[in-house]
């Protein structure tokens, strides 16, 4: 029995001396583990007579219980200590200056295209797309601009290498070829809006070789000029957020529409500045017209039963007018200071009911 008392003393001392949980666990295994000292003592019981066994058994078990509670008390103390140490070393200095936050901004062109799309989506238009490398046929011929047509000269076209049939693909000079693609691949009714990139070999203060347009096309039975006018008046007033914005339709010419009209909005240039919505002056903002019967025929439609209207607008110009951006070239300068000034918070969702207008 001296042995067992000695073990008790030793383990209680070890438990007291434990400075961390890992060491305490070693003590626990040495004392109470399967191959530990207490188990070894218990295994000796088998060799004793029943009186001895009863006495020794009780003693060993009471020591076992004593060690178990000593271990768990010590464990609580050490765990608390470990937590305290962790809290001490992981202290946060709330007086430190914060890291500068880098806020990404949405480019005004992306924003303007989203705004235009949102307005037309609300009117039931869906978004259509086409490739930026187009066939001559889609970009020109099917739109009633044959090779000798003078309108071709106005589109300072970027031509690509001819293919094996001698056809020269082009970088699309406008979004109008998506009209052809859509009419040839679907059937009426059609109500699409086409925001996208376009290219012309033109570079000065008011022209960039890459720019953006938004095309619109509506095709169906009995579509007439009244639909065109109402749609575009509504668009202009919503886009600029001016219910009374004067909108004028001025006769014009485009090969793919007949009749054609350019759309002007009322503005005031008094005093050098430009104020949209009031005054005697007019500002052209988009082209439009009834789809030319030849274009309908080129797409396999019968102009006697199917009509439509189309329109196209320059996104840069609309963005400049709405957001007071004076120089077109700055859109593509990738100047972060400019973007911070003219850009939009990305999570400002564009929508008719969320402060778009
Ligand atoms: N494609 C014309 C351009 O780039 C814009 C345009 C005018 C598109 C009239 C149309 C339209 O759909 O009907 O200048």
C-alpha cells in the first residue's frame, strides 16, 4: 500500500506542477491511461485474496477518483490561462489608423448602357448581341448600303484580311447589323435593344476609333411612325429625367430606314454652357426611321404585312450630355482620378424605381 500512496503523492504533485494542457495530458495518460500506473495497480487485484482485494480495490478507486477531479480542476485553470494569454497577445489596437480603402467605380459608359437597357427593358425590349467582326453583307449590303453607295464613305471602315472567298470582314461600323442577324434568325414580333462596341477609323477631339452605340428594332404587324415617336419621346424624357423635355423629329436620311428622322432634344446654349431641357436650341441625339422595305425583303419579310421601326444612338454622346463630361477622349485614358470623379458605385443598381432618373 505504500506503493499506491507514493503514486498518489507523485501524481498530485505532477498535476499541480503542470504548466500547460499538453503536459497535463501526459500526466493523465501516465496515471489513468490503459497502460498507466493506476491501471497497473488495478490489474494486481486479481492475485489477492478477497479481503485484501476489497480493501485495495476501494483504496485504488478512491485515489483514481481523487486524481480525476484533480486533473479536471487543473485543466480548467490551465485552459483559462491559455485563453487569457491568447487574448493578451491578440489585442487589437483600436487607435491604429485604418488601411486606405480602394473603392472600385463603374465606368460611365457601362453605367449609361445599363441605364438605356433598363429603360427599354421596362418597355418590353430584350437585349440582343452580335459580333464586333462582321461580314460586309450584314454591316452594309443587307442594310441597303451596296458597295457603290456613298454612305459607305461616311463609315471610315476598318477592313480585315479577305477570307478564302475574297470577302473582307469588317469591324462593325455600327450596331445596325444586329438588326439583320435578328430578323434573319427569328420571326416577328421583334423588340430588341443592342448595346455594343463599334469601330470607325476616325480619331480627333470628338471621335474615337472605338465607341459605343445602342441600336433598337421593333418589328410586327401594323407598327407605324406613331409607335416610333412615342417610344423615343418616352426614352429621351426618362433618360434625362425631365418630364417636359422638348423632343423634335427632323426628317433625315439613312439607307436602312424610310422615312428617316433624327431626334433632337431641347436645350439652351446661352452663356457658353449647355442646359438640357429648356430654351430655343436643339441638340441631335439619335437616328431613327421606319425599317426600309428593302431591308425587310433582304431578311425574307413581306413589307406588305410586316413593318417596323429602328433607331440608333451614340452612348458616349449621351453619357457626356447626361453627366457633363466635356471631353470624349477621357473615356479611354484609363485615368483612375477621372474614374473616381465620373464613375459610379458598382452596387448602385440601375433601375427605374431606384433613382435612375
Ligand atoms: N446606324 C446609324 C449610325 O451609325 C444610326 C442609326 C440611324 C441606326 C437610324 C438606326 C436608324 O437603326 O434607324 O449612324
